[in-house]
């Protein structure tokens, strides 16, 4: 497990350096994906290519599933789930809040069934490095992380995010508008992996989002869980495109009930 974690960490740091260098040199948008605002930059592709090449060197029998270059099955039963630049819009706008996210899972590369073994989330702009191994706890640098104690919904600082689809954003916006008067405040920070790490570090009491891809939450969910948070989907389901919620156990339950009430 620790070998897998050190590989994730080493490669995430290398990829973070490359992304930061490309940011300094100027960001080039090379394509659009699910909508006119869902952009791909040259750095997204180059960073993923670096990660994929390094993993092929160090773990040739493992599978790979990345945001920009898709999936390849391995023979080892393990798969690396990679988001080379999570928070691409922040990266594009020069907002120093984006991340390289690398996780390794056992089983099918499907969040509904996989078992996450190790994960690393690096914010190249802040230099913060979040890590976790299954059963081994979560860390920010050398500091062991613990999720904030559960609070009343009215006292909760809640992170969330919005999709690239205007139609979905309209639905998400209506739910957030209804939730806002019931909570301390909302934070839209733009990077799902760092939102999950914020819950792990006690910088937010909870996080929820719909329409995320597996690479957006693979590493962050393990880090939040190893810090003591409940990380779940709707009802008893695992986190997925349908829904991800992360918070201390009691708050997670109350927040989910309220979100369902609001029609999430
Ligand atoms: C982003 C997520 C964010 C979400 C965006 C997008 P990307 O990932 O980190 O939480 O709100 O819609 O999915 O596209 O930057 O890898």
C-alpha cells in the first residue's frame, strides 16, 4: 500500500511541477468537451501523458483510467484513476486552486464497486500535498488530518460545485438557493478533489455535488474517508455521477435528507 502511495505522490508532484510551468508559460485551450465552457488545455493533455508514461514505467501491469486519454485495462487487478488538472477553469483563469489527482483502485474502475487503496491530491500553486492509504489515515504534508466535528446544518460551511451543462447548473443553482438560508454559508471553490480535501482538513464541514466523473473524486474521497468523514452517494450507494456527499456522519445524514427534500 505504501509503495502505491509513494508512487502516486512522486508522480503527482512531477505532474504538478509541469502544470505550474505550463501555467507560467501561458495556457492554451485546445478543445471543448461536454459543453462550450468545458475546455481542455494543452497542459491537461501533456500532464496526463506524463502521468501515464511514468505509471507505465513503474507499474506496467496496472490499468489506467484518465480524464483526457481514457481507459486501458491491466493484468494486475489494479487501476490508476487520474485527473491531470482538476479545476481546469481555475487553471485557465489563473486562480491558484487546481490540483493533480491520482488514485489507485482495486477491482473494476467503477466508483460504485472499486476499492480505493491509495490517493494523492497536489495543489501546485499552494504546494499542499494531501495523501491517504486505505486504513492508514489521511495527511496534509506530515500532518494527520481529522474531519471537523459534526455541527448543526445551520452552522455548516458547505462546499459544492456546478456542472458544465447550463441545464444542470440551473437545477443545481435552485437547490443551492434554497439551501443557503439554512446553512452558515456556501463555498464554490471550483475543484472537487480539493473540496473533498477541505472536508478532510476541517476547512469545510461538508461537500456535495452531482455530475462528477470518477477521476474528480477518486483520490479526494479516500482522503476524506481516511480523515473520518462519511463519503457516500444517494441512500446506501457509493459516490457516483448521481451524487457525492462528504461530511462528519451526523451532518452527512441531515444534509442528505435536506438535499433530497429539495429535489436533488
Ligand atoms: C471540475 C470539478 C468541479 C466541478 C466542475 C468540473 P474538471 O472538474 O473539479 O468540482 O464543479 O464542473 O467537473 O473539469 O476541472 O476536471
